[in-house]
């Protein structure tokens, strides 16, 4: 009997914001884990409420889902650009998985991960198609959101806990009034207040 290949899914959260890290995650799901998580509402993390993401993330822990994550700092983003920082974090998250447990990688989006030693397939909109990419999407989003809430305590005037660094009107107005914080991406070009 030959076994079907096992694919790890990989995705990121936080490419678009003006502040904070970008976080990538990789996840491996068994068939049973996949079925349980999809039944519990697993899908593209952007299409889930924060409460649903947290519940699914908690269930992943209960089910023993194997995942790994890597953040790319604002300094790395500014030094090498957001795309390269994202791909670096994706590669690092995959490399942190136990290599004996998967045969290849499904990458959300349209860019291959450079220097990855496993076979990979790019999957545009894969976070809404492949449960292992959806799981990685949830891990990345939950971890990044938690990081932004923690950073809000250091820089409360910017409102990071509410907008997570995205370019909302309130965020742009705060940036215009106070200038950038140490966690703002200096390589991003911001418009003035809304």
C-alpha cells in the first residue's frame, strides 16, 4: 500500500499594514483534524471573525495540530522589502516543522518560496481551498493580532489594538499628528490624514 503525500500549508498575515511585523505560519493536518476544524468553521482567516479565529486556534491546540510560525520584524521589512521579508518568514516557518512529517508544501499566493528544499505548489486563494493553508492562515493571523495588541500597550496613542496597524482613518490621523513610532514601516509610503 502506498501512502498519499502529505502537504504542509503555509500562509502569512500582515503584508498590508503600515506598522508591525509580518507573520508567516505553516501547518500540517491529518484528515481527522481537517474534518474537525472545517466543521468548526475553519476557512481563510480574513473571512472569520476574531472570536471564531481564536476558537479554531484553540481547537487546533486541543487536536494536536502541528504548526510553526516566524515573524519578520519591521527592521527586516524595511531592509529587504515586504515581499522578500514575507517569503523569508514563510521559509523559516516551513523549516521549523518536523521534516519527517510532510512531503511538500502548498503556498498561499502566486510566489514560490526561494531556497525551499521541499517541492512546493503555489495556490492563489489557497487559504479558502486547502484546509492546511487555512490553518496556517489562522495561526499567522491570531499570532499577529496578539502581537499588535501587546504593541498597543507600548504605543497606546496609535490604536494598534483596534486596527492592527492597517491604514484606517484613525491610524493615519495619529501618524500625521505624532509621526511614526518605532514599529512603523519606514519603507512604506503613507498618505496624510483621511
